[in-house]
C-alpha cells in the first residue's frame, strides 16, 4: 500500500470494522530485558557505533546510522549488541514523561553497543510481535500511560525489571500487526522524508542569509560576491566591525512597526476547554508550531480575548522571551485556531524598511542568540524584555537588497510550511488510527 493509493481510494476500502482477535501476553514472556553498558568518559567520542538515550528518545526507529561513538571491546560488543527486532527503552530520567520512551531496531548494527541509561528488550518468540507495529504500540498514549503509572519514583523516575515482569500487552494476531505496522511505517517514512527535505531547505535559506548579511557577499552591481570581490568595507564604531560602504547601523526598533505578546489566563479566561490551541514556548520548536495533545486548549471566547491583545497577522515573527529565549516562528497564514501566551513576543516588520523573511532570519541569527543570551536576566527563569530586545544593533543594507533576498527565500519558506502542515496531518492520522488498530476496532484490509 502507498500514500498515493490511500488518496485515490475511499477510507472504507481499507478498513474492516469487525473486531479482530486480540490476545493478552505478559511483556516479560515475549522479550528478555538487558541493561546497557556502563561506559567511562574516556571511551566516548571515538570507536564503534553507540546508541544513546537521546537517539532512542527522539525516534520511533533507530536511524540508519548511529552517529555517536564509544570505544568498546569485542566482548562488550557481543554482550551489548543491537539486532533486528530489538526494542530499546529509556531507563531513567528526572522527568517521568521521558521514562520508557522506545525505539525499535529494523536491522542489525554490527559492533554497536547501547547506553546504560537504556534497557534492551530482545524478542524470545518468532512471529508473535512485529517490530514495526511494536514501535507504534509502545509510543501510543495508552501504553505511555501504563508505563508512567507504573514508574518507580525516587530521586529520578526509573524503569526496573520488576515493572517489566507484570506489564501486559493486548496484541492483534501477527498478520494484523504486519499489515497495520507496515501502513503506519509508511506514514512515518513520508513524515521523515518531509523532515529531510525541510532540513535541506532551511539550511539553504540560512546559508543565503549568512552569505549576504553576515559575510557581506551579496551580489554587487556585476553580480559578483561583494566582499570577496574587493567591495569597499568601512569600520563602524557602533557595531565595532567593518560593514560594506553605504550600509548603516540601526537598532531593531528602527525596522519593526509593532511588538506585542499573548495573554496570561489568570483573570482573563480558563484553560482546558474548547478546540483551539494555547501556544506557549514549549509548542514552538525548530521553526514550527506544534499543535498536539500536549498543547493547552482554549475555547472561542478565550481565543477572541487573546487575539485582541496579540493581534497576530500573517508576516509576524514569533519570538520566545524566556528560556529557551529566541526560538522563532514566521506566521505565513493568519492563525484561525491558536494564539499565544504572554511569554511569546509577536514582532511585525516595518515593510518600508525590511521584510518578514529578512526579519525572521535576523531574529533567528547567531548574532541575535549571542545578544539574547547576554541580555537575558532573571533568578529563576532567564528572559528578555521588549525594550531590551529592541536595542539589538544590526548592519542595515537597503530595501532593494532585502527585497531581492525575500524573492529568493519566500518560496522556500512557503514550501517548508506546506510540508510541516502535511506532516501534522499525517501524524494526526497515525495517532487517530493507532488506538483503533491496537484494540481491533479496525484492521487493514
């Protein structure tokens, strides 16, 4: 089955609604649990492939290549091996939500070992559990709830073999696992492909910004890179560095027309009601807004109240004002079902001087990150105020160069936005189908 055929055919042609046979299994009867390697600091950074806590935490499936390295012996590589069908669970964390997060190996990783902060589950029975299905089963909200409810809490949340011994799994027949797992895996492959495309597009656009506005190798009147071709550079005493002749120093306040924030719910509205999303700093990540079950909900009245304060528009840039300070997002369509809290700034460009695209990359730049780090204050949570942020000093070119830059990067950013939106729809479809596939409400025909 492929996504093209899914789009062409009706949903009913793919799903049977008869309850398939489900079976209870003791988790410990299906897998053998083993602890990871206790490594020393001097072993890290060189040697053979190594599976880390973060790799498991951030992936349903182990990546094609393990980028971390560990200097290990042949005996260690045999004892802490990674084989097709192995499941890895995060063993310990200071945060209970990070406990028992899983990733599945779909191939053998010769000479690789895994971290002592992980548990390895190696299957003990053939054709009882299907690795691709188990990857989604163990990441499902139902299993995650079971895991966190059974966690051991001392100073850190911990997953031990006692918990493993009494956990039960309710699984469909193996053939149903194969069909469901392959379909869900197909959705995940499409999401991963979109993410890879977006990573390349983001890198391309950022490189162009740095090339033109940081290295000053924008096209000169002959179409050659300005600084590298001997373009005149002059020392600017305010910026304390050389900038192209004809450029000037400005503050951020000179190139924006409006700044604002969202609204705190206190005395204004209640959280947890309605179908709209209340976006905080935790929902802005890697240039995108993540609207999922972890996002707080608000009703239509609350959305309207916040909008009167934030006044979000297409072309505004969102900027997180507390740790992590300076995470950005470019609004490309006026939000219809979400708004922001008081810890997120909305910054609007003065379109006579700059563009949304230029402002977005400026606020996302390395220079801005250094500035916000040095300018942030606070005893508990570091943060930056509007007035301080707007004192950021930049080298300003001219509107024509900025417009030329925007003509190039605007379609790139639009493509990124389109693929992110598609990924969100695919993830919602996957997460909507998963519980029904798990309990047999539907099966893949």
